[in-house]
C-alpha cells in the first residue's frame, strides 16, 4: 500500500548549512502524524521541503506515489497539500471573509460559498468576525483563520507548523480539539510539527522525534508517550 506522503533520504538546508540529514517518514491517508523537536531541530525546514519552499533539497518526497521534489509550491498545493506556516501568514489588512475567499481562489467549482459557511460553522468565532480585518483579531483567532483558509483548498494533507506558538493554554487546547475533530469527521490527514507534545500526541496516531536534522525516535503516539527519553525531554515528566 502506497503512503499518502512518503519521505526518504531527505537532505537539505540553507546555503552551506545542512539542516536535514537523510530524513525518512510517512503519513498514511487520513492519519495524523506529529514531528516533535526542540527549536533548531529542523521541524520547519521539513515542512518547507515537503511544500516546495526549500530549494535544493535532495532525496525523495512522494505524494500519492508522485515525486514532488523540484516542483513549485503552487503546483504542490494544487496536488492537495496545504501548508499553514509558523506565524499564521494571514492577510492582516483583509477581512476574515476575504482571507477565506483567497484560500479558494484556484477552485473553479460552485461550492466556495458553501465551504466558507461550513468553516464559519466549524470555527464560530470566524463567523462572528467575518467582516473584521484579520490583523485586529487575537492570535488564536488568526490561527483558526489560517487553518480555515488552508481548508478552503480542500486539501488531502494539511501541514501545520507550530500551531500552538504564542497562544494561551486554553486557546491551544481548543485549537487541538478542533484539529482532532477535523481529522475524525472529515478524514483529513495532517503532518504537525509542534513543541507542545502533550496535546499533539493526544490527536496523533504516530510520531517522530527530530534532533539536529535526524529522526532519533519514532512510534505510535502511545509508544512515544511511554518512552522515558521523550517523557523527560518533551512531556515534562
């Protein structure tokens, strides 16, 4: 059975600085996979390589059996991969609704308005603020908007880069609850890089630990939760 996303011998970085060193991991259809690691481990660079934003990466990145390395980000997005970057990347001067419309700008079907209504229902705060500028919203609301905007493209795989960064604990809890519901109800596969291991492993099926560009541990979410080194380094136990 071919994985939805299969990464093998992935190596890359910035200029002469190598950040990733022969990474190998996969995401199955409908699966949530988390990559844990400290700052500087290469988590963001990994997602940039998958979404085509890292030039010069080597190895294999296959999506539905088709090689992606060397493809432009827009071509990868059209294949069904949506990337929610660190820092959210919303268009701050535009309204919530205009942000969502931009998320579906490549679509040619007649269901864009229906999908906007769907995500307003799923993220009620966005519906309440549909005519508000994105930059005037809280960090948690902007993160929800960034995710909803990515979902407007109807992706098969959602890449999430540190979704909890800068958010209050209660908002972070709400956000991960929503991500879990998205996966359970719609079957959207997710690859999440995150430092908040406690919450990420609660919704993930499997996970990997990244240290200085290499995978140092992997397993099911429960296996990683029971790993003494992972517990000490990432779970505060």
